C-alpha cells in the first residue's frame, strides 16, 4: 500500500521564517510570479481554477499593491500590470444582476455589486456570500495600499465598490447564510476597515454608519450565536463548533479586528478561541475534529491569528501543524499567488507581533496536559481522546459505537460497555512534581445492568511519554488504549496501517477480525505502547462503518467521516459522520497482576521505542493505591475523595 499522508499537516507554524528580510524576499518572488502569469487581457486568475474564482484577481492586485508600497518589487511593469488587472476585474468580475438560483437574497434586483464564487451564471451561487466578503477585504486593502498607484477615477471606483459590497452583504443578502463564523467575522472586519478608510478620506458620516453597523452585527448577531465546547465560546461553523481549518482563520479575523479598533472585546474573544485551541493541540501541534474539516489544517490564513494570540497569551500556539503548500499565500497551479486569502498575507506583513516560541513546561490547561514531546488531550467529560508521544499520535477508539480511551467491560454475549461516560458531575484533581504532571479524574459511570461504578482514571505526562492508569471497582475488564493513527515523517503525518510486537512481523490493521497477542509492548509507527500486563490488538470487522476495515484502511479519519456525513460534499457535519463509525482496531490492555481483589487496575504507557520495558507495581496502602513506575510513584486515594469529596492524588517523580 502506498503511504497515506494527511494532506495538510506538515510542520509547526512558528518554524516558518517571518523576519522582514525573508518576508520581503517572499513578496518580491510572489510579485514576479504574478506578473509573469498575468494573462493578456489583464486577468490575474488561475486559469485552472474551478472554484473560489470571484475574488482571486483582486487579491493578487492587493499583493502587488503591498509589494509596491513596501518597495519589495522594483519591476517597472508593476504599475501598468496593476491597472490592467484592475480594469479586467472591474469590467468582468463585478456582478450587479442576481445570480440565477441564489437562495438567500432579501432584496431582488438590488443592482448592488457582489462577487461570484464561480463566474458563470447559476454556478454554485451558494458560495457568492463568502466570495463577496473576501472581495471586499481585498478592495479595502487595495484602497489602503494603492493610493498613488491607482488613477483617481479608478481609486474612487474601488471605494464605491467596497461600499456596494457592504450593502449587498448586509442589505440585499441574508447575513451569514452559510452559518459559518469565520465568514461572518470576515464581513465584520471588512466593515470595520472600510469605516476606518472612509474616516480617513473625510467621509466620516458614512464611515461611522458602516462601523456602527459592523459592531452591531458582531455584538447582536455573531456573539449570541456562538456555541460552547469545554466551557469556551466559539463561532458557529456550518452550524456547529470548532473546526480544524476555520478556527485559526477566525483567530486571524479577530486579531485584525483588534488591530483596527483596539476594542478589548475582539482581543478577549480571540483569547478564548486561542485557549480552546491550546487545550486541543497535542505537544506537536496535531489535532482533529470539526463540523466541516476534521483534520484539514490551514496555512497562511491562520498565521496572523496564531502569532498574534501566541504573543498575547504567552503560549506556543505556533506548534500548530500547518499546511506548508500555502505557507505565505495560497498559490495557483502555475505557482503564482492565487489571491484567495491574500488579505491575511497583507495583514501578516503589517503586524509586528512575535511568536511565543515555547512554554514553561509542564503545561496544564483545563482539558490537557503536555510536557515537551508528550501530551494528552481530554474531551468535555475528561476522557482522553488524543495522545502524542514518540512523534506519533493515538486517537480515540470506537467499540460498539462508543468513542473513547478507557476501561471497557465485556459480557459473555459479546457486547462491550466503555466505562467513560460520566453519570452526573465528575471530580478532577491535579498534581505535579519536578518534570512530571498528573491529573486524576473520578467519574460515576453505569454498567449495562445499571450498576454504578466510581471509576478513577489518571493521566501522567513526562517530557517524552504519557501514562494512563485506571482503577475500576470491578473485574472482567480490559483497558481500551486507543487507536494508533499517524506518525511524523519527513513528508508529513503518515497513517499507521501496520503495528508489530518487538522483533515480530508487521501486523496488518486492515485484516478483518485478526488478533495480535504481544508480550506487553506494541510498536505503532514511531511510538511504543506498553502495558504493565497483557496487551493485544483486535481488528474490526469488514464494512464501511469500521475504521481500518478493508473498505476503509486507505482512508484518513477525515475522509471516512466525510463519507458517512449527511452531505459528503462537505456541508454536513463530518463529526456526525465520525460518530457513525461503529468499530476501530482495539488495543486492549489487561489488568495488573497485583490488582486488589474485586478491582481492576490498568497501566499503559505511550512513548518512543527506546522507552521499554515498562515495569509497574501496585499495592494497597492506608492512603490508597500506590502505583510505582520507572518515572514516577503515585498514590490514588479512595474514590470517595477527601473530607470535601475531592480526589486524593500524591505524585512523586523518580529519577
């Protein structure tokens, strides 16, 4: 099988050079490529593009205006190329007649200008609203950067065009018809920038009207429609919450809104998004999940927001694995800039913030623990779902339609129950010592027989490894240790399709129902998964709803989620598709041999290959269960907790 690579997660954002000299060299090369690719009629669009066309040419013009303003390009042909490009755009890409099939207009035949997602009549009019937002952002950047480059009549025409775009977005069309937060934020930023520009050219009354309307839309429409995940309020993306592609783009919009207005509201809302992302991102910047794109990271579009809020929060958000194919700007198939998202490139060049390159380790957030090269991320119910160690990741397993990493109770008739869903409130306690940080979660969970169990699950993170410990007041359990998913390679994140015990032959994860028994250690890509007891792998059955079946072994998590979503084209929620998966491969650890009677204690460690074997011992003490491992000793108290019911956790780092 050919390597299966996640297409857009390549390297950490903060590793991309962004010093002034490098940025000017990139801009000079972009300008040269754009001029060379300009078509005889002045068009700057990618001739091979079949969507996102309507704003493309104006975006390239804004980049050329930036190069002219910064003197990054001394090509004497640039001014005339900009003028010819603008002439083409104003003549052929400004539409005033309603697009046939447009379903979201509030005013028919308004005559106001808009941009089309695709230039043809009736071609995917659903995308015209965001294309008009993008075109308006380009237009305002052209106004800010092109004064002195454009002739007076053309400059005035662009001003009126931007005003017309704003009226079409807010009067002729429903606002934010795709229910997509980043698009709505883009419209707000466009309005704020236009208002500022009008103020600067002695049109204060119009500027105030646009600015006031933009702020009202933000406070009265966008903010109230936010959704909450893990206590953080997030812009709704396609009707749901966090999106791996769009959240960093929203960060860029909020950063620019704060740069334009200095309004603390945008800074605080962006900080909330950034903290949510920081909780999700693994030690290496991996993440997945979202209502539109499950694991499709963005490139240049997110750089401004990630860098701006990295500096503001003093956290290394720049570890985010970005798409290096569009590092500084989206590129056309000719290699020239496509112009799409060019406004974020312009803003990045104008902003002077710096990356906060590293955090003070270890790092704890409300829903994650991490330390240098290892981390664990938790769901809203404090169930592990993403583990990073050994430059590879394990994601949640699925057993009988239940998602998570944790203890699983088997029954004689076959079904299993994953003991991770909390029955009511749960208790969380943290501890740290030296280079070790730990979190103990106590949950009341219920079995199929309606028996309540107080399950204690412990996450411990060291600089190179993550250890999970679970204490279950029942026997007959296993520990579902997660699904080995991708490892880091020079080409990007590569899907793990085979595993092996040390010295053993590769075990095909796509062979239905196959079982691999190990001596307690499993090599999964560059990661070693080691149990303090038995460890085995059980493959899922065949079928489209099994991840890594013969039908799905060649798919990424996102691809399978899309295929099972309500709308596989991408407008349905692929998180819903992922939750239609019924089974994945199961890595199952047995209970420790010296578990107390009537109790199952599990210990599983995730680390690099040289981090084996894993000797672990457990014994009962007056304070609770004492668990000894090579890296730490921990006491897990009674499930009832202390006098106030809080978890009892004693952690000691070991050399």
